[in-house]
């Protein structure tokens, strides 16, 4: 309100008593309205959803206001703390942690918690968020300090579970429920990361060499097994061939023996052609063997061969004479079956 207004009001009050009474009534009315409004604001309290307020009487906690409409006695009763009952997120700042094998890593995380008891959260701890952060950071150093670097990098679920168990148990007297703790990042030093990369590369190369050697070994085993099976099959084939060859020779011997028996019976029966056939057959076989020789291009009949042929002719005459003495005549052999020497 401008200054000249107050000046005008004072001037009007000095000049006229009626104006003075009228303005005093206005001022008193405004003061009474302000007192009533203040009293109502202290009397009527509306708690929003998701919050709970603690009530104090002469500074001492009495009860908790839930969401909705409430009436308090001004001056005697007052609101102590306005507690957020919804689940909240608290960022854990990054810190350096020394692992069991003396590796320095930087760790940060995030915590989800919810106030279950507004009175305990308000009066059991002075600063809830600061106390929770200090507790969580201390337990992160404790848990990671009991693990080596490889375990801390590969077992985050185990780290989260340990932290959740310890922190939830510690914050239970404060009326707080820690629902989840997550380690966001674990960052080893740069030189340590390079060493781990070289180690991983060497491990992969070792694994590749082992797999390659295993492949060569398996191939050699399969090749040897194949050669073994081939040798076994070849031996079985030779065995079967020898058996078949022996059986063939046996059959041939039986056939020759049978043929010899038949020739002998024919000779005994006076058949001169049987002798001619037997001698001619052996003679032809001998000539065939001599002609099939790889180094034999010209066949020369030795002197002994003509003697043998003459002997054969003599044998044939003796056999013919024997048949004549016995009174039987030998029939002439059919043409084309007896060699010319015996005709």
C-alpha cells in the first residue's frame, strides 16, 4: 500500500474523530480475521496421500496423523515431522574400496527404502538419509573387502544380497524397510583393466590351442581306428579268399581223382580211347605251361620229348595188343579228340 495512503489516513484521523473510529474498527476487524484464520489453520490439518505427520503435545509425541482431515488444538498440539511413506530412492556416492587381494576399485550404487513407522523414523534417528548413506557405504567396504577382485566383478548378486541383509537389519529399529540395494558400477584402475584384458586374451589363446590339439588327437584316433578296421577287413578278406582257394583246390583234386578213377575204370573195361585222352590231356597241359612262360617266345621240342612221344605210342600199341589178346577189339577214337602223335 502506498505511503501517501497511510499519510492520508493519519491526516483524516487527526482532522475528524469519526474517521478515527471508523478506521479503528477496520483495523480491529482485520486483526480478528487474521487471528481466526491463524487459529483455523492450526486447528484444521489435512494430510496428503503418501504422507504421515507426527503430533506433539507441549513438544512430546502423542500420535501419528494418517492421510485425510484432522483437527488439532492450537498452541497445545503441533505437527512434529512430516514423513514421506512412499518408497524412495537414495543414490550412494562413488567411493574407493580395497578388495581382499589389495586391488583398489571405485564403487557406487543405489538404494530403495520405505518408511514403515513414521514415529520411529522421526525420533529414533536424527537424519535418516545421512544415517542410511553412512551405513550403506560402510557395509559396501566391509563386503567388498572380504572378496577378491574376480569375485567382486562376477558376483554382484551375492554382494547385493549381503548388503541388503545387513543394512535392512540395521535400519529396522528406525522403522525403515530397505527393499533393494544395487551396485551400479565397479571400476578397477586402468592398468588393472589392461592386465585383465591381456590375461583374458592369453586364456582364450590357451583354450584355442587346447581345442586344436584335441582336434588333432581325435583325428589321429579316428585315422588309426579306420586303418585298424581296414586291416581287419583285409585280413578277413584274405582269410576268406584262402578258404575259398583251398576249397577250390579240394574240389579240383576231387574232380581229378574222380576223372582218374573213371579213366582207370574205362581202361580196365578195355576202352583204348581213355588212355589216349588221359595221355593227351597231360601232354596238352604241359605244352600250355611251356607256352605261357613270359620269357618263352619260341617253343623247341627237346630230344627227350620225342622219346616220350614214342614211348606213348608204344604204350598205346601195348594196350591195343592186350585188348586183342583178351578177345576184344578197341574201337577207333573219334576224330579230333586224340592228338596226332597217338593216331
